[in-house]
């Protein structure tokens, strides 16, 4: 009931992930990233504690593969979990348990890993990785291009209703955290629309947090 990718921008050091599901509010339970550390997706029958645990282990110096192995070895019901991670060097790791739902798949590439369950075809993650590697531009552009590629490759077996985009950079908070928690339309398209509006303002919002006196005007009614 989910497909996703975790990725790193080798040029900027940004980390991000994008995800979509037939379930509501998928990003609230499954999306994790930390500046300078990496990104994680915890999905299938989701245990939301696995994302922070994996990030903590990578922050302590473990590679993505070692962190995932450690977390899974300490986890009950591991056969129901699907866990994707990318670390600060761009190395990736994936755990897909024996009880992952429906048709499932996973794929890894350069600075990217993708996985999914209840898929139309097990090759959807392969298409997602290829879509990311072929795309250009901002990390957010590449993440969303990959998700659209996965959708065109079949996506989930049924219609998807929620999606999310999460990006971290040099500050301690997400520089982009866009969610569509439920729609009868395509949530990936909804997130893409939100991203096109937000992307030109991303750096301004960081500047406003760090030094409001140097930040540009909000440009909204009532702003003097």
C-alpha cells in the first residue's frame, strides 16, 4: 500500500524522500530525514519508531546497511516491516520482511533507494530509481520525477490517496515538508503543484528563520 524512495543530492548534501500510498496521511507515519545524517522510509505495516532509530544509528557513525541490520535485529515483527535508508556517503540499504504485503519490490542506485508493497508490478521500484537517476534539477524535482515515473510504471495496485515530500539541508529542521493527507485526485500531482509554489520561496523561509532582518518581505496583504 506504499511506494517510496530515499535519496541524497551529491552536489549539495541535501537528503530527501518522497512517498505515496492508498492509506491516509502516509508521510506522517513513514517519512524521516535528518540533516547531515540521511533519510529513512519505514513502511508496509508501519512501525514509526524504526525511522528515528535508524537515523540515530547512522548519526552515531553506522553505515546505512549496518544501521538497518541493527534496527531490524532489535525489532519485533520484523517480517512485517519494509525499511529503506540512505546515509551521509550515499550508501543505501533496504529490509523487506517475508510478510510484506502483495507484490513488492526494491531497488538501489547511485544515491537512491526505492521500495514498495501492494504494487501493480514488482518492477515499480526499479522504475523509480531510473526516474531519479535520469532527472535533473533540485533534489525535490528529482524526487517527484521519480515518483511520477513509478506511477507511470504501475504504482500501487489500487489508487493512491496520500503523498509526501521531505527534504533536509544544512539546518536542523526540514527545509521542505509537503503533504497531501487525502485526496480523490492524484496526491503526487497535488504535492508537485505545492512544490512548484514552494520551491522559489524555500531559501527565503530558511533566511527568515536565521536572520529575519535580512529576509525579504512576505508580500502578503497587510504586510507593511
